[in-house]
C-alpha cells in the first residue's frame, strides 16, 4: 500500500496566523450586522461584570461604617439586577454568535465542496482520499467549534482585561503596579508553551488525515489483504500511525494543559501580594476594607481573562491549523474552464482526430509521444497494448480530464481546447471496468445518465443493456438500494448497470473498457451483446481485451511505451507481421489479449 511508508518527521508550523484568521472573517461578512449586535452584547456583559465588584466593595464599606442593613439590602437587589442582566446578555450573545458561526461554516463548507468538484483529476490522483475527507469534515468542524465559543470568549477576555485594569488603577495605582508584576511571567510562560502547542496541533491534524486515509484504503482493499494474509502487517502499520497520532495529540494536550496550571499559580501569587500589601495599607488608613474586597475581586477578574486568552489561543491555534489545511485545498488551481467562460461544443458527427499529441503527467517524463490518428464518425476504435502503454491516457485526454502538452485533439474538426470540458463530457458515455455506483436505488443509478428521464426510459435502457432480467429478479427490483458501490450484486451486474446508464445518456462518443475478469460466462455474453448494441452508429473507443472486439474494429491503435507504433484494421496489421502480430500470436489463444 502506498501509505505503508515512513511518515516525514518534519514538524510543520502555522504558516500565516493573521492571514488565515482574516480569511475566515471574510466568510462572516454576510452576517456582519448580527455580529456587531453580538459585540454590543459582549460589551454590555463586560461592563456589567465590572459593576458588580464595585458595588460589592461599596456595600462592605457602608456596612462597616453604619452597621445599617437597609443599604445592604439595596446593594443586594442592585447586584441581583446586574447579575440577571449579565446572564441575559450572555445568553443572547451566545445564541446570536452560534447563528453567525453556523452560517459562516455553512458558507465555507459549501465553497470548499464546490471548489473540490472543479479541481482537475490529477489533484485527486496525488491526494489521499482519507486526508481530503479529513479536511472536508474534521478540519471544517474544528473551525466551527472555535467560532461557536472561542470568538466570544476572546473578545470578552480582552474587554474584561482592559476594563479591570482601568478600575484597578482607579482604586489603587500602587496595588495595580504590584499586581501587574506577574504579567511578564505570564507572557513568558504562555509564549514558551504556545510555540510548542502550535507545532503539535498542526501535526495532529496531519496525522489524523493520514490515518483516515489508511483506514479508508484498508477497508476498500480488505479482500486483497485477506487474500495475501497481510492482516498482521496492516495492523503493524496502523499501530505505527496510531502511535504517531497519539504522540502528537499527547504533547499538544500536555503543553496546553500547562497554561491553566501556570495561571493558577500566578493567580495565587497575585492574591497573596494584594492581601499582604493591602492589609498594610488598611492598617495605615491608605485604603478601606471595601476597596481591598473590590480590588481582590478585580484581580481575580484580571487573571481569569489572561487564563482564558491563553486557553483560547490554543483553541484558535488548533482551528487555524485546520483552516490552513482547508484553505490549502481552496487555493488549488481549478480546471481552466472554471476560471473562464468557454463556448459549448455540439458534437454532430463524432469524428475524432489526434494531431501530434504529446502529454506528461510529470515534467520531464513523457507518457504519450507525438500521437496522431483519425477516427471517422461511427468508427469503432480498439486501443491495444500492454499495461502502461498509454491507452487509458488517450481516453482521459479525449474526455479532457487533462490538457495536452503539445498538439491538438479535434472533434468534428474543432479543437477541444477551445470548448468547455462540461459540454464535451456531457456528450460522451464512459463505461469502465469499475464504474462507480452510488448509494441509492438501481433506478437512480441508471437515471444518472439522464437526470430527467422517466421510469419507462430507465427500464428501456436497462433492457437495451441486458440488465433488466437480473434487476427484475431482485426483491425490490429497480428500487433495490445499492450500498458501498453495489457490493450486493456481482461485478458483471454492476457493469451492466453502468452500460444501461450510458445507453440512457445516448452519447455521441462512447468510451469502453472491456472487463477481463470476475465475470461469469452468461453475464459476459450479455455484456458483449450490450456493448455491440451501444456502439452501433456512434464513434466508440474501446480499451480492448477480446480478440473478437479487436478483429471487428474499424481502426486498431497499437501502443507501446507511450508511442503509437501501428494502426490499421486487423487484416492490415496481421499482414504486416509486426508488433500487433507478435502480440496476438504469443497469447494463449483463449480469446483474450489479457492486457489492460
């Protein structure tokens, strides 16, 4: 397996904290009015939190001086009103912030998913699907959780911190100065911790994506794993990846856990300073006991937002790490058609011409070299050659999954590079050995070829593809729900459904990949018959394995190592006694070329 490799031990860091946060904020722009209301509620709540300690201190001083319970009752009522109002504003700010956050994440998730569908095929071939799934789900959800809670807490902490310092200075500048001596210690400790947590949070997200990809690959290939009795080896690889994930998660939590402990210790130190020095001030009539009570409460409020800021910073770092992974996908270049408007191509005849086409998946390594041929309208073209010869690349270029590096691909004498990919693909029917079936009914899987098709059209397409008989025998018939790419039915039956889908689409150009294995004889006969009916009167490209298909083709293209080395009819190529002749005569004579 590709993922059974050592993981790079380089520890990445967050690349652009402020830039990533700014990009997230941009998604909130449609909800800025509601967000401003949230900020207003946060301000009111923060002001109310500052009023409580002030009136509490005043009540203590008045009680000591007058020993009159009337004023105390008034203060208790006032404090009760303040606390009720604070609770209401806190509830409102949380409710509205959740609304803003969920709408923001909705927009981000929609943008991300829409963008992924515009990315070129090469992007998916280079990416682990599990890692991509992790970015689409885990990382987006991480940002969502942070927006739901951390944003309000961050703003509240800043406002409370500033307001508390102002009130402390008003009460006692000297005590405030002594209290602030712990701030440098706090920031030094936080800086040391957060430098380490940011590394581990980012690495944790990457490891999670990697292990998701490995799990998905293992579940998809479980039959192959059992066939080769590699369960123990796979478990060992998973165990290693699991250990790496545990390592990063462990240290991320350990370092982030240092912050509240550090803050608690410094908070106790601050409290000791205030009580000790404050007692001396009271004895010398420099301040009142009520002031000490108020100041002590403010000092607690002063260290709490610092603690919250430190904790939220870790949460935000984790979310930013996830957001960076999301934006890395969004920043991937789309297919060219997605960035500029190209006209649609209407295929009337289906004549296909390759003019000196060269193509490379990677720079410097040519996959196809100077390929030229012409397929007349209605021709059946057989692509023949060993594995890796370039046959699949030919049909991928024809469908414009990739763009050629050199040369032109013409359909009806029109250069396909000048027309939209979607319009070309909509007029092509593609039936591969492993055509994907969706987790829905057989009827809807066939209807995917023409979404507005009536049920009668779906059934007619199934009959034309020789699929109706086996579908009708199923307990729920066309309403049978397929799961996990149709695992309930055989490989051959899945291909018959794919052929029915292509029949319903009624394409101008057909691309087929003949199946060579996992199909019983009766189903194979049905597939061959369905292929022949489907290819009738339309240009067809067949990655051919059966000799009958090749013999009956109007044009045979013989590939080897990315070069078109021979072309012609079966009779012409056999007469040459070249590569094609050798390829056929060295086979076992069982009616199959056996090359993919």
